[in-house]
């Protein structure tokens, strides 16, 4: 178990939240936030009361993904009121520290001129608020988008609140997979059960002919039941005794949906969209 530092408050449950599911990746850019938001929307679609908490300090992407912005208001208990879209409640560092967000019109990142020590304090305060002072109302599941990596922020969050389970997002690439295994080790040390791994960008589905290409293949572990899809992640899951939760294809539409703030699970109905959506629903 992880040694508790002196003087820290007892680890608590987030008020009015039944289960906290953390979505993590050892590296940035593997699609952690995309999977987290689509997972949360999949739960919401099934009538499960769901929220998403974006704890990514330096690259909060939930506001963009859910097409939400603006400062959250405080309720009578001085708790932050989540912003809601597509039936999903959300709270994000991006709402509290607006200077870290890109300008949605120009795509430019404004220069943050806040002195570094102030910034540190602001981040600490904002993180505390995010973890302890959000009025989620009754929620069945809170999906927590963790910052990438296995560093201090992840440890701090785990020391302050109870995480019921973790989902690890990886790509089939060798390096990403090795990092994912490191992430697994972190959760083991923190005594957080790992619910399973998601293999994002598993294959490229050609929009014209439907042919599936394994972009990130590293040519190992061919198996008659692997349906031509990379098996490195499957083998790793087996070795670690972790569930494999599913494949998400590398698909330009998934990226486009994310960019315009209407994630795949809630994007317009069409035959192709329903297939894409199903990949996320299967993981949920
Ligand atoms: P992370 O949270 O791991 O940094 P993001 O979820 O922000 O990663 O995704 C990084 C980029 O990759 C985004 O532009 C996103 O739209 C894109 N992306 C993520 N998953 C897919 C996918 N399955 N197919 C196509 N693009 C994807």
C-alpha cells in the first residue's frame, strides 16, 4: 500500500457519487480524453447518472469535447455547479483556469503571464475544489479523466479520494503499451483495481472499402483468433490478469466529432456512425 504522508486528510468518497472510474494513459495523445468522454456518454445513454471530471491541468480537453465553456457558478454551499451537455455533467480545470485553454476562434494558446508560484497555488486550489467542492447531485458513476503519466498529480488525487476502478487507454504501439504496463503498476501500488485496457487506434478502417489496416502493428503474437488485429495488448492483458475491454478504430470521423464538440457516441445517426458508436458502447 502507498505510505500516507503525515497531516494529509483522510481519503474520502466524493459526495453523492457512487463509483469513481478513472481513465488513464501513461502518455499524452493516445486518445484518453476521447475514450473517457465517449465512455461517460455511453453510460449516460444507458440511463446511468453520469458525470465527467477533467483533472488534466495543462491540457484540459473536456470543455472542447463537450462544447462547453464559461465559469461554473457556485451553489449555496459554495460548491461548483457542473456544466451539462448531452445529459452529461462535467467539471474541468479548463472552466477554472481559462488561461490554459486555447482560443476556440483562432486556435491560439494565449500566453499565461501568471508568475509560476501563483500558478502553482492556483492549480493546487483548483484541484482541491475539483475533488471536494463540486455539487454533482446524485451520480451513479463519475468518470475521471486523469492527466497522462504516472506522476505526483495522480498520486495526490489517489491520496485524497477513493477511486473505485481504473481504465487504461493504450495504442498498439510498443512504447505506448510498455507505458500502459507501467500505468498498471501505478494503480496496483495505489490499491486501485484496474477494470481493463482499451486499445485505441487499433486499426484503420478504410472509409471506401472497409478494409482494416493495422497501422501500429509490431508484428508479434499472431494468433488465429486475433482477427488480424494486433495482439500485443491482448497478450499483455492476459499476462497481467486484466480484462481487455475492446478496440476503437483509428477513424478520421472520431477525431472530427471530437473537434466539433459532439463526440461519436452522441453524433448524428447514420449507418457508419452507429458502427463507430458501437465500439465505444461495447467498451462501456
Ligand atoms: P489524450 O487525452 O490521450 O491526450 P485525446 O483524446 O486528446 O488524447 O486525442 C488526441 C487526438 O487524437 C485528438 O485530436 C483526437 O480527436 C484524436 N483521436 C483520439 N482517438 C482517435 C481515434 N480512435 N481515431 C481518430 N482520432 C482519434
